[in-house]
C-alpha cells in the first residue's frame, strides 16, 4: 500500500528559534519553508516585544514572510492583551507555553489523520508540552534543521551558523529530530517543505 503524503505546517512553539535566527542575522531562513508557518499570538508577542526586539528586526523579518506566517489567535493571547491594555505592567511569563498548549488541544480536536505538525524548537522543555505529544508530530530543533539544509545543498553555511549559535550558548545545542512515521503517513518535511 502506498504511503500518503502528509499535510505539513511548521509550528514554532516558543520564542527561541526566532530569536536565535535573529541573533545570527538569518531570520530570513524561515522563508525557505514552502509550507505554512504557524505561531500562536502570545509567542509572536514575545518575539516582537521591545525587550527582545529593540530594533524591530524580528518584526520586520516576520512581516517579510507575508501570508506564509499565520499568527494563531488564542484565548490566552487575547486575554493577555486585554489585561495589558488595562495595566501595562502586566507580565507575560509562561503564557506562551499555555497558549501553545491551548493550540495543541485545538489541533488534536480539529485536524485530520493527514496532518503532521513540524515543531521547530530549541528549548528541551518543549518536549514536555502538549504540542510535542500530538499524534504524528515531527520534532526538529534548530540545529538539526540547519544541518539538514546544508546536507541537502539548500544552505551552504549551515555548519557555520550552528557554530555561531553555539558560541552564544552556555551549552551547545545538539541536533535533535524525531520524525513522524505511522502506517498511513510518512512525514517528508524536507521534500514538502522545500519542494524537494
């Protein structure tokens, strides 16, 4: 029986991948995905707030993705913005994780068997979140993504970028990938994401 191809969307569950790409001047690499990129509203707020994006580089980079980036509205994000409008000193700590859990629950209830969420992450704590437990989830950290792009000839300086990332970290990020694979569906993120 032939395997069906998966319907893939890249999901960025926290601020880390975006902020890391911005720090090495390569937020443009998100545009290399040929599938939709989804980010919950609360994570979008975190990556674009002035403390994390004082020069507006992240916001500009995300705007250049145009309609390829979907900012997913959550009750958590809307509630935070309402509270922040009333009290600008309202803190947002841990709300990104709660918002992505809310979205993971929605995905679990609304997506069909052909959907594979490709979760691009850095923080190993993401592995404990509901998004990492979804059926057919494909987990990929930033390092594994960049090295795969280099191996496939899509990105010539992938190793140098990983070295630049690790030079800014206390502990180096080790490549991690857990592919989605079921009897019916094989996650072919590279082929589907980069028209390969």
